[in-house]
C-alpha cells in the first residue's frame, strides 16, 4: 500500500510495506491448492464435455439405426410392389431381375461416389462434434472489429 497525501498524489516515493497477519495468510488459498482445484475443475469439464459429445454421437447413431431399419422395410415393400406391377408386362422372373439390376446399379454408384456420399459426411459430423468451439453468449469479450 502507498501513503497518499490529500489531493497531491503519491508522496515522493515513500511506500509503506503491507505485512500480512497470520490470520490473513491462513484464509487465502495457497498456489498449490489453487492449481489442484483448477486441475480438478479441468478434469470435471473434460468429463462433462465427453459425456455431452458421447450423448450426441450415440443419439445420432440411434436415430440413424431407426431410420435405416424403417427405410429397409419401406424399400422391401416398394421392391415387391414394383416387381408385382411389372410382372404382367414382362413376366415375374424378368420383373425381379430388373428390380435387382436397379439395386446393383445403386450399389455401384454408392461404391464409385463413396467418398462424397459416405466418408465426407461422417468425417464432417465427427469433426464438428469433437472440434466444436464453445459458444459464448457474452458479447463483452468479443474483441473483433466489424468490417465495413
């Protein structure tokens, strides 16, 4: 603490040292306690973040599994319907071969465009899930300048 004179700022360079009493030193946490508390909070934050990300990932997997199951059932019924609709014109065997050929072409297209249709969307989802920065709702810490 510095000694002040009335209205004249600091007196020369006279500094009166402030000595802490034993009661004040015992009430303040030590640096080691603060570091330990910080590390515990960091571990807890990591656990909560991991739990949130795993919850989002598992819920996305569950939704995808349900959609895949329902889509499979729908495709089976659509396949049967198309085969039955084509049977009077082409015969039952040829209608089934044509529907199977459409599926073979669909599988070939998926294999050709595997990166764009399968790998990239999954990689984007997982990277967004893992590398998403925390969202701050407080505008006071935004130090960026608007571009006009």
